């Protein structure tokens, strides 16, 4: 493993920073692969590399629709998943959600349609009424 770290330390300053977010034919990035192989130190170096894409790498999805964090969770790699979550900019996401909620508050008469699909492919549909609620 030390050899991999040595190679990474040598190559990172030499390659374009955009290469850190480049994906293969399956849409997977270097961070996806480091996550799939449980290489915490490599995951950390990719995310923390100065001038690189940083934490935005954590949200990048592959062709299967999975982020590196999703891959860690699916594989049961708790240590890696926890570290990735610790690096995410949750404050910014909360601010964006709050701003969206304020905009949504103006839509008091709108109905919201919700579809939930279970693991067997069954779909449940529900309509939530905006302004017609009585509060009961």
C-alpha cells in the first residue's frame, strides 16, 4: 500500500487537477475506485489535494447513479463512508434547501405528487394538497 501512496504523491502534482474528476467508461472516477477498494488514505489524498475539485468529488455519480459515498455505504465500508460524510459541505446544502423551502412556501395551493418505489418494483402514489389542508 505504501507504494501506491508514493506513486500517488508523485503523480498528483504532475497531472491536471481536472483528471481527479475524470471518469472511465462506467462513469467512475479515481475516488470511486479508491472507495471500492477501501483505500482510506488514497480517498483522503484525492479529496484533500490542494487546488483539486475537493469535496465535490464525493457527489460525482457514475453510470450506475452511485456516488463514491454510495459505493462505500453499499460495500459496508463504514470508516470510509464516515470520513466522506465528514468532508461534505453540509452547511451549504442546508442553506440551499432552506432557500428552496422559502420558495416552496409561496406555492400554498399547489398539489405535490409523490411516487415511492419499493425493492420489488411496486409503486405507491400519493397526492399532498397544498392549500386544501385544514391542519387536522
